[in-house]
């Protein structure tokens, strides 16, 4: 099992409430995935690139990190640290050097992008949400995941969402059976993953297709042909999110749409607190069919 | 007298205990459940005459193992609704998720919206009427009973079918192994007419096609020995 939630807001005035709405959805999915939880939130763009990093020893790891990074990339750096995570904002163009420096320092890279921030840890979803103050976060859209691990260890790096390119991330309910083969195929192309996890390979596959010129829709279509196994995928991009289920479609999925939002969840329970849900259009996404919403 | 139970005030287990006791009491009581919020296993295991209306959408396994009771969901139902139903009536006003009515032995499952994949999988005597469409692999290994679909059916309808009857008004994306279209004889029109009436479905029996088992998988075929 695993739980997935996603929320795409159609109205700007709801943006300050995104974190609050997503947190309720995430916590409702606790019994589908009690061992870890994570969220990718697409918030305000600052003109720079946001790099989210994690450390088990944040007090020492994050002290003077902005100044050290500033010296390396020779540009302005801001830092926002929350619990085990920190978001460093660097000027566009310097992110590659910044990420290499941060990885060298032993920090774990959660993701990077103009608007995306990723927060994920092991523990119950309610504890993870409280640790990062997810309720207080605003944004245009976000996706979240509650994990019941099958394919790799219960660690921060094994938690979802997985990000393998700027502003792109993936959450997954299911298991991939050809992920080792696909990992080797991608490595030959110079696309590398950071964990042993099957979902990260799925994320890297989608990122690699997009980097080769495919649209999000085409990349998601490609998962149906090139990835073997069970999956309900929700993928986030800077402008929206996409959904695809494998042709067998035994992993559950339900969607809801109103004039205010499009919501995705593994189960209807996650929608119960959304405003106007009683009048929403609620449906189950078809197998082997790509859906996406972009602004 | 109608009793109302509010799921924001009462725990699911208490609600199910109350309903199960009321069903056993054979008193034909009426219950309304408010604020179901997609909860799992609602109104399951009812063993006696009882009328339950759920005011909203339900999660996994609603009205499972139902016997004699009438359960109405005024929203959509999650996976496995009316699984292994023995008798009674379960009505879903919205859509039903995968494997609706799986392994059902009897009674009527009436789905006013669409049902997704594996509807009526391994059904054993239940009647299922779906007013909308059904998904892929529906009626897989279905043994007995009737599956009536007013809309369209997805891929591999009736794969490895035994003796259940399948009636589809719309298109069938593909038939599963050993499932074939069959002649609609007067007795089938009669069965269908009765089922459509019971389900309150606005359709004429003559508009449907019947599908059933070709019965080629019942016995080992020596000509296929090389295929294993």
C-alpha cells in the first residue's frame, strides 16, 4: 500500500490555504502509509533556484551553510531552515555548482527548482506535517505521499516525493518490477538516481523523457510502455500535475474537481474536508490514461 | 421509525454493531447514516431485514456479505462494494470503484453510475445492474447470476466465464477468453425485463446483446497441449 494526495488550486485566493488543505488530506491517508510521509509544494518563485536539503544533524550542518555556499558560487544565498530540512535559494545558473558543494558536505538533496520545495521524513504523517509546519505553507499546487515501504528501506531518501529534475517530482503507489534494468538503461544515458528505490527510477525515467524533448503527457504515456509493474503515479511540475495508472489499475485512485481545485487521492476519505466536495465532480481515473492539469 | 446515526459522533464499529444487531432483530428498522466521509466497511455483515441509507460516499467494502438488508449509498462507493453479498439489495447512487459485487451469491447490486474494473468478478449468483459503463476484466470467472450494463463494457469482458449471463446495451471494447456473443432468446428477454424493472432502469431488453461462455475452457483440449 501507500497513500497519495494531490491538490491543484484554480484560484489564487486559495493559495495561502494549500498547506492546510493538503495536510488534512495527507493525515487521512496515514493507515495506507504510516512509516514515512512527504510533500512537494509549489510556492512562490523568488527569481532564483530553491534547493531543498536534509541533514540528520541540522544544527551543525545548517550553521553558516549560506555563507559557505555564497563563497563557493560567488553569489547571494538565502537559507530557510525547518527542522531537518533547509531551503537554499541561489541565483539561476549556479545551482549545479551549489548542489555539488552541498552533496560534498554530506547533505541529502531533496529537490530543486524555481518554485518546488520538498519536505519528507520517516514517521507518522501527522508528525512529519507538524515537524515542517506544512499547514502554514502556501502555494499553487502540491502533492504528498504516505509510505508503506516495499521496495527499499524506510529512510528519508526512500520517502516520496522523488525529484530528479528541477521542479519535477513523482509520488507512487505500487511497485515497479523492471526498475533495476531501467536504472541501468538510464545510467548509460548519464541519468543517475540517489537511492535504491523503484519510484526514483520512475521519476528519473519521466525526467529523462522530458529532457529529451517529450511533453509531460508523452513522458507519462511512455511509463505505460517502458515501466513494468503496478503503479498509480502523480507527477508534479512547475505548472501543474499529471496522473497515470497502469493498465491493470489495481492501485486505487479517485479525483475530484470543482471551480476552485482539482484534487487527487488514493481514497475518497482524503477529500472529506475539502470545501464544496459534496457538489464536486468525483470520478475514478481510467487505467492507462494520462490526465494532467496545468495553469 | 427512522434512526439517524452521525459518523462525526459515533465510531464506525459502534455503528456497524448497532446495524448488525438491528438486522438480527428482524424488525425491518430504518437507519440513516450521516457524514460517512468515505469510511471503510460501512454497513457490512448485515444478516436480516433492515433499511440503511448512507448520506454520502463510502470507502472500501461497503455492505459486504449483505444478507436480506437494503443498503443505499447516496454517493459513490469505494472498492469491493457488496462483496460476497448473499441476498438483499444494495444501491449506489453514484459510481462504484473496482470489484463491485465480487463473489456475490445473491441479491441485487444496483449501480446508478459507472462501475470500474473487475465488476462482478467471480460472481456466484448475484444480479448486478450498472446504469453507466463498466471497466476492464468485468465478470472474470463469473459463475452464476446476471450482469446487466446499460452503457459500455471495457476490455476482456467475461474472461474465463462460467455460466453467468452478461447483458450489455452499449459497446464491448473486447471479449475475454472463452466469452462470446450469444443469441437473445425469449427467456433472456424475460429475465432482463424483470431485472431492468427491479433496478428502475430506463431501457428496453431488446436493445441489449447477450454474452456468455463458449464453454471451450471447461475441459482440457489435447490440441492445446503444445501451448503449455
